C-alpha cells in the first residue's frame, strides 16, 4: 500500500552550534509504503530524508507523522528514526496499543535489526560496543561518548559483506539512545558512510545518503501477544 505525499520541497536554516554542512531539508516526494496495518498498528517504511515528526522550523512541518495522519488521523507516536535513516517505523492506532508497545520499547523487549555500510574493513566477524552516551551540548543535536555522565548504550554487530573500502554490517541495538548506532560506529573507528554528523570527509563523500536502514522490527502484538516481525528491504 502506498500513500501520496505533498509535492513541495522546503529548505531549512543552518544547524546552529554544529561544525557540519548546512542542513537543507528536501523531503522525498515518493509515496509512502505501508508494510502492515490492522486495527491496532500501522508500520511504514520511512524513506531517508524525511523527518519522523515535525521540526521546530516552519519549513520542517512536512514529516512522516503528518503525511500518515492525512490518511489515518488516529495514529499515535511510539518511537522515531533519525531524519537520514530509512526503514521500519511503527505507529499505534489506539491508546491501548500505544501503551503496550511503548512499554515494550521502554523495557527493551523489542528486537531491532539495522543494516549499515561503514568505513574501512572491520576486524572479526562480530562484536559488541558498550559505550555510554550523552548529548554533546555545545554541538547539539550531536551525541558523544561520556563515561562520567553518559547513559548505558549497548550495540551488537555482525559483518555481512566486506567491500573494497567499506564493510556492510548488521547492527542490533540493545538500548535506544539518540544517534546510538552512528556514535558507536564512529567510536570504534568505522563511521557510517554518508553521515554528515560523525563521518570524516572520505566517509561522508563515499555515499549520497546515510547508509543506515532499520531493516526489521520484532514485537509482541498488543492484542493477543503474538510475536510479529516486519521487514523493509534495504535500499542501498
């Protein structure tokens, strides 16, 4: 199922306090892909470049939530994906489903799998990153590793394919900190390609978009408790 988006393109101002390229908001215009829907849930394949929720700037009101609400006015937010990240995102259609799913996210009972392409050749077939994170306040919205004030953040990873100058990996976040996967990959010396916040110049220029995709989400259905897995094919 697809939903048609508005056709306008908007531009945003420079991101303040961050030493990165100016943020130009050009939301994609292709129709939204609904991966699953029932009386309780709607799962959508969010495209890269589309905000999950409205931004503060007037030109940043176009987002996944508002587009979806045009067709399903009852939807309720449960979680978010970063603006440049694509993939599976879930919304509730009633308060019961929102509470049920919200608790699953809060208690880390969902199972999330991401696909990423990172700079360089990763050593080994799999591993784990356990580095606490907090906001880098002078450069917000960037995040940083901080052993003194950071919150626990855990990510498992697994190599899927080795390329000439990059590695395709699966990422399994055990916590849901802001920018967690992006900061963890940078911290171990393998920034995600196309990451305007955390990649060095070569890694940034190696891809036209952030090479991070929410591949699948597993959760218990709020009505009956059955395990459900929804997948969105990786676009890169």
